[in-house]
């Protein structure tokens, strides 16, 4: 695929060209002291000179020492909220003299996503399996938005303290597929751009990218190596499915439940969680009615309500359900883990629960017969 180098004005032309082609251009921007995904109309809307500092239960933005536009990690938003909206009207209709008439479905927007990280590309591929798997009916809302989306990926340059994408094989670079264009921020105002589709190649030619020099190629490789070296959080995910499913009665689930607030923040910020519920409503005069799908969470008490009671009445059981599904039974369902290592669930947990630490705590006192005994905090 074609490649080239652009500067800030080229990036501005890229955004303008996508908007001119009818896309709603969505990218990172600063709002309420957080870097979120929202409409961007030019490079002036991007978080130039800003970065984020993250830790379990902690997030803040601060000024960088340079003027990079993509010098942050990921915030509370994921691209899921555009492809699989928090609230979707599944059906709507109105009463007429001839009976109920279906309202025409709303037209799906065409999005151009600017600034998609490698872990987020992996999350989209996971949700593709959930909503568009071959042999099963596709979710119309997701499928239409996904197929129409133009994706501009961006390599990470400084992974955060809660990122563990290297352990999940999802980052920190964008990889070789899943995007139309991929950017590497070489310095304050220069970007190495690689096309990943025919549409990407055409746009790259339209905005006037310059051929890369040998120095540009070397610099791009150096940025990737530095980013990989910067991922400090590591997670041994190889045996996790068997570990968790063999320790469903482990006492540690109760300990986690004592700390967990059941707030569902982790599922709301997760780029792959897809639980939902349906709500039916009508106008007071009975003339209009609709069925709406909205996000739900396995952390809510009512989510497992069945035949007069909740199957998971305590928070420890609900945390166990979430973690074992995310890291174990998800693989049985969809052939892949439900975690991409973005670290959002760790950062945005109010009490700083770290799923990697909870897995290691269970591993340290594995209940499986013949499993090795490990001491927490002691390295072999």
C-alpha cells in the first residue's frame, strides 16, 4: 500500500476532504478536562500539546512539553458509542385509522474516525464477530455504520500506566490492516501516513502527501520501538481461561466484591462490552410507540433477574461473571478474548480495581489440584 508524509496543513486537508465527502468527522478533542471523541472540523479541534496521565482510579490531562496532536493514550469514550450507540430505536410506529404503521428506520450516519489506536482497531474486530459474524443475522445498526466508516488510525507514542496491549497482542501500533489510513506522529508537525485501502490511497494522493525519505522510515520505526518499550504493564494471558473457570469458587471473588461499587463504569468505558436491554414506550395518547435498545451491564442487580430473583445477588458474583466472560467464555463464544488491553476499566474504576491484579491474586492461590503455589509479591 502507498505511503507518504504530511504536515499539519496536510492533516487539515485530510479532515476537510473527509467532511466534503459527506462523512461526520469524529476525533479526539478536549472537553471538561478530558480528552473525548467528538466532532472535529479542523486540526484546531485536536488536543495539540495535551497528554493524559492515568493510574488505577485516576485520570488527568496536563500540558506536554511539545506540540504533538496525538500525544495522549485513550479516554473514557470508545468508538463503540458511534458504531453501537448507547440508545437505539429498534422499532417505531404510529396508530392510524388503518391500524399501526411502521415508521421508516433512521438513516445511518457515515463516520470518519480520526485517531483510532491499535487496541481500538482490535476492539472493532471483536465487535464485528459479535454483531456481524458469518452465519448469523447481522445487527443492522452496527453493520451499516461499520461498513460505511472511514478509519484513520494513529500509532501510540507514549503508552499509559494502565495499558497492557502488548500482552494482548493489540498494540501499541496500528498494525497492517483494519484501517483506511494509519498515521505515525514523527514530530510536532509531521506525520508518516500509510494507506490500508483503495479509498485511503485515493485520499492520500488528494491531500498531496510527499514521498517518505530514508530518515522518515527510520524515524517511524524508532517511534514504534519506543512505544513498545514504554508499555510497562504486563499480563500473562495464556492460561487465564482455564485458571478462571477452574476457580469459580475461589475466596478472592468475595474480596473483590467488597471493594467493587457495582457502578458499571468498567463496562461503560470498555470498547467491547455489548450487553443491552430493551425498553418499550408509548405516548400518553397511545398514538405513538417505540422499542428502544440501550446499553446495560452485568454489574446491575436486575441484569440477571429471572423468575422472581437475581441469579447474581452480590457484587462478587457479578464481578466474577464479568471477568470470566471477558477473559474466558468469550473465547468459547467468539473465538477471541473480549479484552484488548486498553486499560480503560482500570483507569475509570472509582476504587482502582485492576483486572490484571485480580487474575494474579487468583493465580497466586490457585485451587486447581496440583497447581503450583505462588507467593504474592515474590518473583521466581
